[in-house]
């Protein structure tokens, strides 16, 4: 297979974005809420984020928007919003041949619901589901992340937005996941209950205070927990520890799953140049926690999100979608 088109996302002014919207093209747009509100109605979906990765560099920009095109569509993509009651239909609503692009608002009930339950949705993993979690500027933590339906102009803080994109039969979509962490050697960690927070964990068949264990072992909370799902390394990032000793995560932990602390690995090579991917995103924690002088996973352009979507919700992971033509 081969890819026969150039990268389709770019950081541009609202004037340039409005011109693209007026052309009728189907677009995804990331930017600050005040900027997204200025854009005209059209065939686009958007999410709030002022952080971007442009090539190997991360930056914050509240005046411009990152815009990407949906290429190689067979017919018009379909924009659809979902609440908790309907989000389980996202895969059955998907085109028979194509993919779904999804944006979730961070810290919302639907974000939590998707993170906990997406793996069980009917039809999940049959067609690619890719996207990211909208956030806010870190100096304004009380501002709720939002998604925007460009066709209606509606702004949602408790709904997800999807673009279902049909592809010509001669094209296929695939997802690349690049994780810079793997399981370290050491204790296996389990949790008595699934969720985004916990006080307790189970180590060596004994329930222990997780906060005390982390502190006694001098664990670096900038590194995630890692679960091994049949060889796929899935991260769960630490959000913080409150005064009561409760541990909060950016994604849920699941009871019955074996986790270990993370160790960094050499940059994972990808079989494709992800710089030319149709869509890419990276985690904002990979931007905030990077060591001085280090580069990103690859030369991608995309939002630095509050979570990444490759079917299920991911943390501290780079996700890319590649559209390929059959030879």
C-alpha cells in the first residue's frame, strides 16, 4: 500500500480557517473556545485546546486554530453528536468501509463513560475510531472543555462529537500507536475497583494504601502505570494526590488488570513516516513532562490533547491515522 497525499493539518489564522470552511470542505478544528466561537458554520467539528505539536515542537497559541481536512472521502462524511445513552452506537453508526473521528470533552460524564465502557461497545475494533480529548488552558482549570458542531454552531460540554467518514473501496484506514513507555520490572499492581480514582491497591495479594506505597517507593508520578493487553502497552497517567490520599488518574484503572510502574524505552520506530499521517495527536503530558533538550516521538502535527483515542481512551501516547491506497 502507499499514501499518495501530503499532510492535511496546519496552524492558521481564523480568517484562513473561515475561507476553508466557506469552501464546503469537511474539517476538524482545534483551538481556544473564544476563537472557535468566531468561526462560521460549515462542515466541521471542533474541540477546545490551545496546545499543539508542530513537527517536533510543542507550543501554546490562543489566536490561531489547527485545521485538518478529511481526505479521500467516498461521499459526504456525517457529523453526529452523542450523549451517554447513545455513545454505545458510535461503531454501529460508522460507515461499512471507512473510519470515525471522535472528540470528547475532558472531565465530563461522557468522557468517563467512554473510558470505562468503549471496549464493550457493539462493533468496536471493526473499523478505526480515532480522535482526542478536548481540554482547556492550564491557567484556567475551571473552564469546562467543550466540543463544537460546526454545522449547527452548538457547543457541548457533556456530549461527544463524531465525524463518520466513508472511504472509497481502494483506500484503507489504519491507526498507529506510539508509546514511549513499557512495564518496568517490579511489583504487580491491581485495584479492588475500576475507576478514575482510588485510595487502595493490591500488591502481593495484600490491600495497601496506594498513596503511602507510592511515597515510600519514591515513584515519579510523571510516568504512568502501564498495563499489558496481549502485548499492547496501555498507559494510565497520574493526575495527582489529594489531601485525603486519594489518587486521581486521567484514565480509569480496571479491577482484575495487572499494572506495573512505567519505564521509558528507546523511541519506538514506526513502519510509516507519521509526519505525513492524515491525523495525529499527542498527549499534553508528553509536552509538560519532557526532559530539557528531548524531542517528541516523531515529527507530527496535531493537538496536544488531554487524552488520545485509538478505539479506547489512551494516555501519554501518540496516535496517528493513515489513509492508504491499495497497490
